[in-house]
C-alpha cells in the first residue's frame, strides 16, 4: 500500500513520501490510499519489475475485491502492518472499506 500514486518509496526518498502517511482521513482515503501490485516472480536471472497502482475508489467498484481487501487489512498481524508502514492509516482504511 502507498499514499498517493508514487512508485518510488525507497528509504532514500522517505522525506518525500513518508509524511504523506499522516494525511489520510475518512474523507480522502479513497483517493490517497493505493494498492501496489507487482508481477509475480519469474525465476529469470534479469527481469524488469512492472508495478501497478490502483486507488481505493477504483478498487471498491469491484465488491468482491473490496470485501477481500477489507478482511486482509483488518486481519493483518500488527507486526506485519507496522513493517509495511500501515499503522497510521490502517484503522481509517478498514473502517472506510
């Protein structure tokens, strides 16, 4: 998950994207929070990574996806949510979904 449609969330650029995690509100969660999906492992020696982002407003147009994501985010172990950087906006996202 990422806030705003930003692909580069490297530690070197934390100063650019990190503060955005504190800006999620019930009013803007659908526009700001994005699910990031990477293509599965190819077992190739060299391969390009293609990433896709979908904002929550688009994702919830598929009710099945919305229900599943709600369960995944709600039931995610706290340690993993912390590692993934979701703790600041996770409750807001779960309630919104």
